[in-house]
């Protein structure tokens, strides 16, 4: 399995090199890390999109696309996401490795990456004023369309209700009501804040000469550094005294039942966290789980039923689709399956299947260059430098008693039903 070599380039600026000869591509990823903040989240979401549609050298999307084509059809993606109570703004560039070309292009690729992140189109201290109205409308449509995916909407709504008053409740895409007030001048200010004060991690993965890549990156990535924002640890401790219930009626034939739990497990306590990972897998982590086999298949009460963890925030979320008149029965059966995990009512085969599912899923991620980079960066941002082999070792050694002990710390917090 590939390992990463980390190199400090400047205050809060780290270069990560992942040497890997099994792919014919190189992937360059640039990550900006922020404390999630309601006052800037919408502007940052808008900024992420505006940075890729025009730069000082390539002033519109047509010219950007033409340059991507020139670089052997290089692909570029951008995004904004939450990781615990952190906000991540990412830009990824996938291109063919120099090892498979007659003429090397890596330096040209880095020049283009540098253009996207360090040379935005600025006119009279305004960030790309011609594009802002179009990108505002695109963002508005993106946010408003989320309600059309009822499964995702229900999960997001449960989290916002459960974590009300906590940073994790903030929507990473932003808020429609904030869009109109954002000006091109404000966009330039927030761009400068992003590149000057954010911790930045540049990751290069692929088949390359490490000394050459390090030299090029040192030369090209000259970010102006200011007072680097200190990133807070997510608060994972919360022991609700009682369950809160919420319901919305959309007149749907299929209801969406979401149950939010607090795990109170520190993901940096590896023995406990990986025990929780196995416990969740037994409970609702796939077709081998209790929710799938007992609630969905045996009882035929759910169209789907699964559970997942947000490790940094300490959440376990159950998502299920049910007929609205089966609400009480579904809630009772889901609770019973979690209680059985807490009581140790599971077989050795269930433990084995859960571990195998987790390990196979992690290994499968390494089958793509983006999956490998995502795993390694996820470890970095979690302040966890375990390699994949070390993670697998932690999962493999989890015992029955470990599962029972850690699952007993899981507390139901919020039940949300969209019907």
C-alpha cells in the first residue's frame, strides 16, 4: 500500500507526495481547510465554483476548457464538503503521467493548477464580476434542488435539527437567503482570506520522480501566508437526556425515517473507534447487517435501512424508507436491532462478515487513484496517520466485548420522519 511523504512548504502549507506506479495517471489535489462558519459558508461555496470558470490567463470557461484539452484532456473537479465541524474546499486535477508521454507535461499541469488557485480573474478589486450572476443562479438552483432528493433531504434535515446551535448543523452548500447580498468585492476579500489564512494541503499522487515534483511544487506554489486559522477539533461529546421527535408532511407515498445517535467516541482513540466501526457494520453497515437482514428482508418493513458514522462529530445515523403507516413498527424494530448489538446478541459469523465488509471496502478504495488520495487525505485531516494496513490490523483485532462496550455508549438523540 502506498504511503505519503509530507513536506512543509510554508506556514500552514503542506505538500504530500504519494509515489504510485500502478496507475497511468497523476492526480494533483489542493485542499483548503476552514472552521465551518455560517457567515462565510455561502460565499465559499460560490467561490469554489467561480475559481474554476475564469482566471487571469484563461478568462472564461471556454478558455479554461481549451487548456484542459491541450493537457491531454485533463479533468478538473471542485467541491465543498464537511468533515466534522471543518469545511473543506477542494480542487482536483487528473492527468496522464509523464511516464507515458513523449513530451512531459507535469510542469504545465502545475502551472495550470497554480493559475486556478492563485491567479483568479480580478477586475478593480472585484472577483470575476461578469461571471458572478451566472454562478449565483447556479448555486441557488443547486441548493433549492436538494429538496427533490427526499432521502438526502431527510438525512440533512435530521442532522440540522439534531445539531441545532452546533457548527455541524451548518449546510456546507450555503443558504439561498445569503446569495443576493454577496458582491464581487466581497468575493475577492473572501478569496484572499481563503488562500492567506487557511491550512492548505497539496497532494500529488502517481508515477513521478519525487525530487523533480518537489522542486516544481516549491517553485510554483507560493501562497501569500497570513495568520493561519487554528482549526478546532469537532465536539464529539453529547449525552442527550431524552429523544426529540420531528415530523414533516410532504404527502409522499414513501416515508423517510432518520434516527440520529450520539456515539461519544473519540475517533483518535483507535481501539474504541474501530470497535465502533465494526459495531456499526453489524448493526446497519451493509447487506450482511441486522437492519438489512432482519428489518428489511425478514420483516419486509423497509424499502431500505442502513446506518453510518460521522467519525469526527461522533454521530451514527440510521436512514430508512418505509410506508408512512409503518412508522411505529419500523422505529420499534430498528431500536431492537441496536439493542441486540448492545446486549451482545450477534454471532461470530456476524462479526466476521462485518470485519470483512469494512476491510474489503477500504481495499476497494485503493483500486482508483482518487480513492487512495481520499483515504490518505481523510487520515491527514483526521489527525490520524495510520496506514491502510494499520487500520486493517485495528479492525481485525476487535473482539466481541469491544463491540458490546462501545455500542453501549451510543445514545439516541433525534427521530425525524418525512412523510
